[in-house]
């Protein structure tokens, strides 16, 4: 299986954007000590009622109109099941949704993290006004990216200028790389 965790996470981020979120917090904990990779996406989108949230991770549950199956959550749940992990959704209508996946880092089926900078960039590109935060932690280091902080620094320049988007992607990937290098 060639897909990496970033490919799973982008599905969850795009769900948040589709749900009209103006604010998204992506947390990634990558811990050797605890042997865990924990990913959570928290949004302030339209949320789901209890029944929808309960069924959301089934492949046959979707609010899509174009086809009858929705796979984003089902795939992530499947990954958790095969990597000794835990998958959780909590959601409140009109308030927002939190999706959390914890998997065993050393499990043989646990994929690579992949290009986190790229998927953060894609989320910002999908909604220029999005208040997007990434919190990355390992055992020793923590790296935080906030689109609102960058916006302040840029003083009116749009985040979805191509050079800015590419800078964001590199900045995030550098931050994660640095945190990993310092975690030995
Ligand atoms: N963050 C969210 N906020 C509100 N509803 C959500 C959220 N994430 C998922 N849902 C609901 O759960 C359903 C299933 O999501 P899932 O990602 O599995 O499939 P999909 O988005 O419908 O289709 P696909 O991901 O395959 O394009 C969605 O159709 C939507 O109704
Ligand atoms: Mg989806």
C-alpha cells in the first residue's frame, strides 16, 4: 500500500472544508516513546447529529450527491483497525467536529507520514479565509504553524499567491524535519 498518512489526513481536512469550517486545528503527535502517531482534526463546521456521526465512518454513509459512497472516514477507520489503532469522531450540530486517529507507530502496516506541508497548503488554498493551525509534537519538540499569524506578518498580501503557498509548504516541512532531527 503506497499511500501515506498525509493522503488520509487531506480527506479529513477536505471534509471540514466541505462542512463550511472557517477554523481548523490539525494536531499530529509523533512519539517514539509512546509508540504512537496521533492525528486529530478539529473544525467549526456545520457538524453532524448523533446518528450521522455514528454512521459517518461506514462506506455507505455520505451526504454526497454525485455518488452513493463516501470513503474518506471509512479509509481512515480501516487504517486504524489494521495498525492497532483507535478511531473516534465527536461532533455537535452547528458547533463542529473532531476526528481523531491514533495508530501504533511501529506497526508494520503503519504508513509514512508523507508530505504534511503539501496538505496544509492545499487546505489554505481551498479556503483563503481559513484560520488554519498545525500543532506538531514529538517527544522533545513542538512546531506550530498558524495561517493567521502569517497573515498578520504579510500585512494584506493574499496567502493564496503561488509563491506564498509554496513558502508555507516548505516552511511546514522544514519545521517538522527540524523537530524530527532534534528528537534523537
Ligand atoms: N468535518 C465534518 N463535518 C460535518 N460532516 C462531516 C465531516 N466529515 C464527514 N462528515 C459527514 O460524513 C460523511 C462521510 O464522510 P466521508 O469523508 O467518509 O465521505 P464523503 O466526504 O461523503 O465522500 P468522499 O470522502 O469519498 O469524497 C460526509 O458525507 C458528511 O456528511
Ligand atoms: Mg470526505
